């Protein structure tokens, strides 16, 4: 696997990383291209749906990710309620050998708009079960603080609705979240271009999770390289403005 170009390291829960690009793997991801995409994007982490029924696991995709040394963060995108999400999270932990989850609780199948009440209940129980929980949340600073205090290991606010590609719709809300929590914040949805990813990192996000930029591109490997470079550039720009730099 290609070594990420960023020299500094950071922590996603207990995992130490160099790359700040998390690849969100769609269900129809082309397995024949996936390895080249992972290499081109210098990807160290990927998030993939895990079902409440373990028999529905996409083991072929998991195997490709493992072959390329990618750490897999299961997500609960199709969970109907908190109980469903918790079952899916435990199945995901069994699959990847690590109790961590990108917690997605939504009643909106088109844009995955988060359901804060169900999300909070599921997060609370999974934290009690010893999980590193990374909830997909609306860009709500108050909810971000509550989930941080609850014990979540990181947060993934939506820049805009999932799949919309509208970028960071409200940068001020992202800044408020970043100012008020001490855990990693990743732009968790809405990244539509490499420029959007650069902006997220320049705001101070620890990373981005993206599918659309790469999987909607005509040349997916070039898009992966461009996205990884944009993420690195955004982080460098943020570092250049830090008061303690």
C-alpha cells in the first residue's frame, strides 16, 4: 500500500493514522477498480454498510479492503431504529475485529438526514458496550457537545445531505463544533468536490469521509489522487494559520 503523503499523524479513536481521507464505499462499488482507487487515494480507512443480519455482509468488499491494509469502519446506514443500529454495530465489530462504528440513524432514505433522538439513544448504549462511536450528525453544535460528553470517540457532521454534493453549507456551524469539542471531527457527508474536502480540512476538520467525489468521476483513480491531495493541502493550510504553529 502506498504511504500517505502527510507526515503528521492523528488518532481516530485508538487508531493512529497519517491519511485524513476516509473512503465511503457504496454498495455498487466496482471491485475490479477498488484496489487501484485505494492506492491512488492513499486510503487507510474506509466505511462500509453493515446489516443487522450478519448474513447480509458484503464479504468480497471487506476482503479487498483487508488485502490493501485498509481499516474498515462499519456503518449502520440502513438501521431502522436504535436497537437495529446496535445489532448492526455488534455484527460489524465481529466482522472487523474491532468495536467501533460510524453510527447512522436516519428516517430519510434519500439523504440520510440524521435522527438526533434515536442517534443519541443508540450512541449511549454503544458507548456503554465499549464501542468507539462516530455518529453522523447534523451540523448542530449543541448536539455535538452532548455526544462528546457522552463519550463518543469522534463526530461526523454533515456538510450537506448525504449524496447531495453541496459541500459545507454552513462553515460557521462547523467552526462552532470544532471550537467546542475535543474529539476528532470529520466532515461526514456532502463532500462533492476536492475543493469541498480542502475547505473542510482548512476549517480544522481532522478528515473527511467521501464517496461521491470518487465514485461519480469518469476517471476514479485520478479523482482519488486529486481528493487525497486536496485533503493534504487543506490540512497544511489549517496548520499554517494555527496560533501555536
